[in-house]
C-alpha cells in the first residue's frame, strides 16, 4: 500500500528538499524502512545505534502520536496522513 510521509524542514536535506515522500507498507515501521531505503541518510537521523526511533523523533498518523497507538506496528491505510515531527527543546 502506498502512503505519503510529510518530511520536516530539518530532514529535507536528506530527501533532496522534498516535503512529501511516497512510501509503501502496511505499518508505520514498514513505511519508515521504505523511506530509509530510498534515502539512506535518513536512518541515521531517525534511529539510534540500537535501531530504535530516537526519542526526539515523533511520528504521527492522522494527528495521533504512534507512542499512544502501537508504535511502529501501527497499521496504516492509504488515506492516513503520516508526519515526522522532531521535538523542539530550548530554554
């Protein structure tokens, strides 16, 4: 199944300035693997050395944080809106 993932500005340098990327998969995890395959530098930005999503990377499906759903096992439909949102901290 094909979906589009919205890419935040800080990560668009990895996607050749593309704001949305077409990816395939039935779960968020599968979509991310496809994204990382298409743009190899993306994996280093999204995952830590253990292969887990970095804690400051938030993934949303239809405005729902996947941490409150089934994490990377969250199923997706073609109509779902998928967004990567890096956390912003400051003081």
